[in-house]
C-alpha cells in the first residue's frame, strides 16, 4: 500500500492543505513516534514546502526519537522551552501590560510588578499556544506537526482560546476606566497603542481558534493502544476534542500483535481484538488504523522511515473470530483461565520465573508520602495502586490515602471501581480519590467572588468603585493556567495536616509535568505572597477575611509539603520506567531533577519487561530490553532495580493485590 496515492490510507498522510497536525493521547502510546515519522515523510514528499515538528510536552522526546537523523532542509525541529518563551513574552510585552494595569486600578507599580512577574506551573500550555499562534499568523511554516503532552494537558492547550479571551477581557477592563475618564474630560476617545496591542492579541487568538476548527486545514490524530486504560482515555480525549470543535477523522491504534503460535503474542492479540471490538461500536464515525508491533524500538532513520509501512486499516474488529491459545495439555485457555483472572495459569511465566525478578523493601509505615513517577504509559497508576493496597493490608491500623493529580485520571479504570472527587473507601484502611483539581480552583474563585460581592455591597453607596470593582472581580482571571494541579496538592496536604490519613500514595502526572509540580511549592508561594501583600496593603479597601484565611491555610499546607518532600525518612519517590532508550533518557532526567531538589528516590521499577522465548518477536524485544537494562544498572548502580514482567493488563482489586504481594518483601 502506498499511503501517498492510495485512498485507503489516513487523511493526514494525504491532505496537502493541512496547516496544523496534532498527535495526542495517553502517555506512552507512541505519539512522538507517529508525529516524527509523519513529519519526516511529509517533508521528504514535498521538498518545496516548509515544515515544523514541535513538542509541547515538558518532558520532550523528539531528539531521542530522531536519534542519529539529520532532518531534511525543509523540516525544523523544536522542543519548546516554556521558560524561554515566557521570558521573551515578558521582554516584549511587560511594559505594555504594566501600563494597562496602572491606568485602570488603584494598584501601584510594585503591585503590578508582583502580578506580572509571576511564573507559575501551567504556563507551558499558554506559551505553547502563543508560540504556535504566532507561527500560524506569520505563516512561518506551511505545515506544523505538534507532538503533544499527555491527554489532560493537551486538552488544556486546546482550551487556551477561551482562557486567553478571559485574560484579555480582564485587561480590557483595566483600560475601561481610562477610556471613560478620557471621554469624560475630552469629549472623545481615540484608541491608542495599548488598545491596538489588546485587539492584536485578540485577533491572533481568533485566527488560531478558526484554524483549530477548520477540518480542511487542521487535524487531530488520537494515538492509542488496544488496552482498556488507553481505550478509556481515548474516549475522554475524543469527547474533549468534540467539545472544542477540533476535527478528527482518523485514529491510530499502535503496537498491535499478530496472530501467532507464540503463547504471549497470541494472548496479547486476542485481548487487543477484544478491546477493539468494544471500542469500534463507540467510534464508528472515525477511520481506525492499526500499526504492527515492531521487534525493535522505533527511533532513528531506518525504523522511522519504515514505521508507516506497518499501517493497515482496521475493518470491523468485532468480526475477528476469537480463538484462545492452548496450554501445554492442548486445552484452550479461555477468559476465565487467562492470567488476567487466574495468576496460577499464567502463560507468561514458567515455573522458574515470577512476576518480578526481585522484591523491593516495603516502605516503612512511618513514611507519610509515596510518589510514583515516570514517563506516560509505563504503569505508574498500576504500581501506585498495588503499593497502596499492600500498605493497607500490611498495616491495617494506618490509614492509606491513594490520590491522583493527573488531569487524565486512571485510578478508577485500574481498580475497577468508580472513584471520583470525593474520598472513596476501597478496603478497610484504604481510601482513594481522583481529585477534580479544576473544580477545586473554580471553588476558590467562586468563594473569592462571593466574598468580594458582600464586601462591595456593604460599602458606602457614595463611594464610586464602578471600574475598580470590575478589576477586583477579574483578579483571579489574571492568574496563570495550571493552578488546578496546585489546588490538587493543597487539598491532599489539607488531609495530611488534619492527620486524617497516615500514608499518602500519589499517582502523579507524567514526568515533565510532575517535575513542574514538584517545583510548585516555591512558585505558588509567590502567588500567595502577592495576594497577602495586596490584602494587607489595601485592607481598608480590600477586606476579604475568608479568602485570606483560606490562602493562609494553603500557604501552610505547601510549606509542609516542601519540608516533607525533602525528608527522606518520611517521603520517597519511586521511579517507574520501561526498557526503552527513550524511557531511559526520561528516567535519567527525573532522577537528576529529584537529586537537585533533594527528593529521595529509593528504587526503580523496570516495568512491563518482555519474557524470553523462542518466538522471534518476543526474543528480539527481550534482547533489546536487556541492553537497556544494562544501561540502567550502569547509570544507577546504587539503586535497587526491580524488573517487573509483563503480565497482561493488571486491573481489578484481585490482580492489584497479587501484584502488590509480588513487588515487596
């Protein structure tokens, strides 16, 4: 099949009018590989056009994926540095923003500097959006291919037009008073540089929003695996894209195993077809494309060039007959007998092998915070759940609290039980919660608005604060994006401060966002300090005791978190990874960041390892993984490294408990 000429190929490989092409999905599904292979193919096919491939994930993988490749002359590669982009934005626009603020409120220069100088988590998405919008507006490239961050952060990136509109409305409110006064005393008002600046930004955002919703020029390609957790997250992603009116035509299902006499490959193939059969009914409006599981890691020139050769249309997977593999006695291993439901009949391990090659030391009950971290798709959620269950069963008198700060939660899918934004008891001694971080921050804003309204109503009716009132009402809208994850942490630390639970197990966001989150305590203190200063300075004008008290509590909780993270007797971060070169590089970055921040990393879990066998595919993967395992041993000789074999999808309390027993002594 030739995707360039054959209409039985994805639209994103055939549409020559595309200006924006996104690849997104759950961490670890192969977004970077798909984006890189596509950008290379498009650039080589149309030499006269200019292309850009850009990564918006704080934990970039483009360079690792390209490896030894020198990109074609018409393809530029950029791994966005949000810090540098923010610095450039400030350098270009801070003076204008400062002047806007000074015109429209009672805040003085020092206050305005405090607001504008904040650099908080969540700026990644804002800066990425503004950078891409700038390239689009200036027509810098004919086509931009975007390798996105995992699902939750990607949806926040695509929701930026709405957030920036609110931000611009807040800035426009600051100018409203100035316009009114000018018109009052001069009889008229002519728009000046600052008005043009805001209208220019608004025009750029409007142009970008129109492009994002144009099916002829923009396309979003969800990438997924035929696994339950990936299927669930893909459905969430599709719902979010539909809400934002982002066009989707094709879905790529990566790493599909062939029918095989190999018990491992056959079992994986059957499970994948079962997941796709359930998915197909829910996404019939999209074209489904499969990519075969390759024996080697896809990075570097030859593998990337051949990647799309493994592409094939998935036609009605539910029609594929399910033939279960047979065990050593010749009997079929059905769903009830399979290793997912019956560990004793696991086809993945012989009598000499186990789930893990060795056991880690179970965290002591004195530990207050256990963080599970790593690249997307490496099994953080599974290991966090297994550890929380094991801790609760081993120390029944200790209250264990399992929680997630990832915008795309997976605890419910992993545990097989509905978990939401309220604490849910799973078993005696174990409570779980998927914190709705955005709702927490929205609650803070509503509380601020309600208290501000009560205060303004109580003011003397003779005091005219018409414009200052609107400015005060919009102060929260000037907060940078990303504070949702901050609120998730503060809520959990509130439980810790109340001594409601003794052990906290965090299923974290993927590496890049986790590192940003771990740095949060210092950054959020700047935000809180700025508000405290305003409340104290303008206490006669700006009396909001309730919101002040809540921010004081948040500040105290964050100070506790900072102290806890740096106390190796009371906290630990477990690095979860898989045996690929890209995961090795990202794990190295994570461990280095923890070392800089003084965070204890007592062990590594090398997850989802392929067992050795006579199967050519499994054998080749095993040999590749052994080479990466040696690199881990060499890079981290002082750290225990637990090799965890692939054992199918570990879902449900029974399987999670079995895994917890196998991981720890």
